C-alpha cells in the first residue's frame, strides 16, 4: 500500500471499524477509517472527547482488535495475528508513552528503562548499557538511581520516553504525553519527541487535544464521530496535503 504521494506506507488501514457491546447496546466508535502513514512521519491525532481518537490509537498500537477492516504494519496483516504474534509485534516494533508515565514507583530510573529488555531476555550487562544510553539520550544521565518520587513530572516523562525507545522501535505511540505537565516542561518534552523523529527517524503517532502540542507534528489528522474529518500536512513542513 502507498500513501497519496506514492511512497510505501509503514501503516495502512482500510475500512477499519470498532464496535463495543452488542445488539441495542452496541456503540460504533470507529465507522470505517482509511489511513496511510509513511515511515518517519510525525502524525498528531486530534478530536473532541468521544470522537474515536483514543480507540484509533489503541488499534494502531495493537492494544485492541478491530471489529472489521484491515490493518497492515510494515506489510504484516495485523488483524490476522493471534495474541502471541500481536504481543511480539508490540514488543519489537512499537514503543509507548502515556500521560500518566506508568513507571514502577519503587524502582530506579535505570531499572524502569531496563524493563522491556528484561522481557526480551537480554543479559543484565547488556540491559544496563542500553538503558544508560537511552537515559543519556533523553538528557538524564545523572538520574539513573533516582526513583520516580525523586524526580519531577518532566523527568519522569523523560524516563518513560527512554523506556519506550530503549528497544529501538520503529514507531513511538504517545497518548497525551504532556497532559500532566506545565507549559515549559511540555515544550521540553515535545522538543525531545520531535528530535527523536527528525534525528533518529522514529515514526511518531501522538494523540493530543492541545493545538500547541499538535503544532510539533508534521501532519495532523482530525477525527470526529468515528471518522476522519480532516487530514493535512502542515505547509511549514511540506507542500500540499496528504489526502
């Protein structure tokens, strides 16, 4: 599958729907989404509460399954994967950053970042080296022994980002990554995410309701009532529109 400009897409979804419940209680959160995303893009997904943007992010992140339609990730038919294969895809290709940081409270920053590598079965020495490199990349080389309680919100989110990228994922999914942060820290975190996209080539998919946060993305997809209402590439990044 290719995007509108003819380049091969990393992510391609067609006719994607998601229904919760059954019968008279059924609610269709997504009503047939078509979307293609190139490798290396930075895409913000926006929309009002209940629009379907979080449902779409969960499906793109392989955290939930669609009701119908197709989803290809780097040529893999995601909708046909069993739970084990789906877990492996998440583990090896995707990194996640959430609004609530989701760090282990009594565990050091270094050990929090090591966690995905532990699941992969890496030996301790290699885990330590990779985790230290990730912490240095997000600007926290001196915080490896600190627990979350000993760090600011911005520092905790940097640790969460380090944990998300320590496995060198091709795609970073960020769900309201600055929702718990002040304006100055929000700018710092967004510059960090932007740098990961531009300097390391990580594809970034970000859900946000804040225009100033979405401004960092190269492309903005607006979701409303379970459908894509608007999809455009910002003119200061690229000419034309994506659809």
